[in-house]
C-alpha cells in the first residue's frame, strides 16, 4: 500500500494505446491510490467508460455535464488531485496543452491544474517526427511542473515500425510512483529560504539595491514544498510571482535588517536554511526624512556594513541543522566560495559567476557549482532555474539524510 492515499487524475485521449489504460488503472488502484478518470470523446472509440469505472471504482467524466445535467466542476477536479497523468497523449492533445486550447473537460481541468503533470505521448512515427509536434513537446518540457515521458520503438498501429509507441502501463506506473515518492522526501521537515533583493532606503523614494529577481529562491521553495517540506520563504523585492503553495509561508523583508531579524527568529526551529537572497552588503548610515533635492554637483552617502545573515546563522547552527549559502562572484569563483564556506560555517555553497556572457540576474537560466564541507566540488551545469532548483533540493535531501544518520 502507498504511504498515504494519493489522488490521481488520469486523462485518457483518443489514441489506440488507450486500450492499455485499464491495466494502468488496475496497477494504481492496487497500490492504494484513489483514481478518477477524464475520458475524451475520441478515447471512447478505444476504451469504454464502464471498464474504467469498474476498475477505478469511480464514475468516469466525459463532458462538462453528466446525464442528470449536473456540472462536472473542472476546478474541483483539479483541486482534488495530487498528480495528473495524461496517457495516451495524442499529437492533438499535446498541441492543445502547449497552446492553451480549452475545448473539452480534460483541457479545462488541465489548465486549472498547478501540481505535477505526467504526459505519456503516443502517435505514429511520422507524426512523432513532425517539426510541429517536436516544438509542442519542447514547450511542455519547459514547464516546471511537467514530466514528459519518452516513447518506445516498435510496431505501430499503422503497420510500420518506428518511434511513437506509448510506454507500457508498468513503466508509466513506475514514473507515477517515483514522482509521488519524491513528494514524501521532506515530510515533517521545516526549511527557511530567502529570496530576492533587499532595498536599502536613502530617502522616502530612493534606495540602494540590486538586480536580483528572486526566481531561484522562489523555485527552490516551490520544489521543497512539492517534496513535502514546510517552507518559510523570507523574501525581499522580487520581479516574479510569489508561490501559492499551502505549505509555503511568505514573509516580506524589504531591507537587510528586516531579513536578518526574520531569519534569526525563524532559524532555531528549522531543519535547514537555504539563503538564496541577494542581501545588500552596505546600507546608508541614515535615511533622509524627505526626498533629497538635486542641488550640489557631488552628493555623498555614508554607508555601513549590514549584518551578515549567513555568518550569524552559522554561529547559531546546531549539529543536526543544515545551512546552505550562495556565492555570486565575478572572479575566482571556487576560491571565494571556499572561503565563504569555511568562514561562515556553512555546509554547502552554491556558487556562480556573473559575467557579461553569463548574467546571473533577470535570466531564465543559470549555472551553478556546488561546494561541500568535505571538499567535494560538483558542477550542476547550466539549466533553467526551476531545473536547477530540482538539483539543489536533491542535494538538500541527501545532506539532511546524512545528518540524520550521523
């Protein structure tokens, strides 16, 4: 039986591979998952509502209204499910998903769904190789909550042999289990994450700041929550939407002092802290009460050091707590990150270099190098920030497990 009773929403579309879906439903139900199914009109040519209803032990949804003219609420279906699986996903359905079409109950539910989506494509070889299909698949793969499964090579319905066969039900079932197992990796763990830029006020309308968007820290907090953690996101000023996950508590901290105070208060109750925010190193000694007028040719501001959040948490850290920092460097990346790792008593530092060719701020991709206390150095490569967040949290999970067993 599954560790907990997950709810799985299965979308079945009109490919001949739909005839294999009853086996997938049987595997899911046997594992203890609750399964509800949305069947498109075309899919009914290959598998019956009755078969899927009997196996899932639930009514099968086919349209916005049932036989009693009662509304099948797609928003409620999306809220109910922990994971959505679309199998088989035809070229037509993949195109709709990629481009936001909404002409049936499945697509309306898909567009309302914000959690993990597993897509199992199935089509003939020529369709699979078509440029438009490839573009649509890449679009889906680029979405942070989507897992697009590969296809198999073999005999196809057209009579030819080639790529395009849907993965066997046992393989799809394995991927569902893998995703759901990951969602339990950090259950009962509390993690502090910082994100975004701090703004240090000069007067009521001006400030000293930086170009951090907060995307990396927010992506990390979302990935942590997807794996079961209770997340406290202390954020400065961000240029992207804050997460809406129920297990993420967002705490605004506009200045370095506000972020310091929040982190020092929260950290003692955390299992881990991941400090991804771009905190100002200096702040004005005093702030003008009114807007400073442009008068003199030269205007001077006296600055003082801000409190070092990573160093302070390193001093407060207990043996079982994990402390993770970030290092943005313009030169000597490894050497400077290693100094930070030692001097701040951190367990890990994720370092990257900011150059004209590889800007770290306000971009969708980044490149990170991981440095650990045991002198291990690992290049995580260059990826979209949500993919890097997955890799970062993979390392967090390993490190927390190591601390728990040591």
